[in-house]
């Protein structure tokens, strides 16, 4: 049985940025990645969009999912596999790390990378397609961020398929 694809795309962090960090490059705050060991719960990789298995090494880094610094360009902690992993770019299936959250925060941004006020809300993670498509009905929403509802950490970018 194949998994249903959606009318939206889930975009992971770029591979070149993940590799920069996995090979010891500095994060958004100018620090080398911190290394932890996963307990198997709550460590979703933002590159492959899957959970990091128990006893695997995890990188903790500051990440800014925006092209340039500006007032709305938040930066915050994310997790990555320490070992290289395969990106889930432009995938139209709901990623494992969103499904496992249970509740997801979504927020729309315009083409100038500014928050579209009134779009931020927490939703059941499995309702993400319906809610994202509803958000995309507004002409001024260029893309959406999916974030952790409990910690506000960036999960992935959502675009129209």
C-alpha cells in the first residue's frame, strides 16, 4: 500500500547547509555544532525529516530558515543527524517528523519573507495538508513554516506542489 501524496511540498534544509554543519562548520551564531546522543524520542532531523534513532549522534545547531537577516528572520535550535543522511527535498508525503509531533505550529510568510499576520496556528499534524492548502488560499502567502508546537523550532518549509 503506497502512502498518499499531498498537493503541497515539504522542503528540508538544503543539503549543502546540512553538510556544512555535519562536517563541523559553524552555525548561525558562529558556533560549532554541539553533539548529543539521541534517546530515540524528540530528535527529528531537519535534513532527512526523520527521527534520529536511539544511541545515534545528534548535532544541535542554530539555524535561520531565511535568505537574509531581517526583523522576521528568526534563528533557533534544530537537530541534524551527525552522520550524513539523504535529504527529503520537495517531497509530497507528510514527513515522519511532522507525523510524530502530534501537534504542529504552522505560519505563513509572504514573498518578502515576512510573517503574514493571522496565519499562525497550531493544528493536528495529520491535518497539515488541509490547513496548509487553506492558508495558501490567501494570495499573500508565498510559503509556510511548519514548527514544533511545543518549542517553536523550525521543522520544514511547505510550498504549493
